């Protein structure tokens, strides 16, 4: 169980890293095409996706693919946080409601899966 918890924490770290790739992509899109900042942000995006892919493969050794993929919904919440922090987006009630709905779905699926595995 301790290994699964460690893998689950690593999964959340990987998803956090991957969600930051969206920030780099949006920042690159705001730059002049083929400029130095454009290459910097897209290069950073590629690096982030490379790191994410390595961690993802390691996590899949301990967690089933269905559980890991279901947890990717948490990236919606990270996206909301990055939007507020980096792009001064306003938090709206429908964003909060959607994030809560995603969290409930992930919680129900992940812990339902673990409950089935114990039986």
C-alpha cells in the first residue's frame, strides 16, 4: 500500500508538471513566430513533456493505466490555478463547480477501483 501511495504522489507531481506545459504553450503563442522567446517557451514545453513522459512510465509500473488516466482530470484544477496565477483570469462559480465535479469523479473512480482490488 505504501508503494501505491508513493506512486500516486508521483502521479500527481507528473500531472502538475504536465499542466505547466499548457502555460508554456500559451506563452509561446503570444510571442512573435520563430522569435527567441517563441523557441524558448516551446523548448521548455518539450522538456516538460519529456520529464512528464518519464515519470508517467515509472508510475504505470505501480498503478493501473485506468486509474492513472482517470487522475488526469485533476489537470483541470491545475489549469484553473495557472490561469489565475499567470494570466490574471477570474475565478468563476462554474469553474469551481466543474473542478468539484471532476474531483468527485476522480475520487469515486480511484477509490472504487482500490476497493475492488482489495476484495
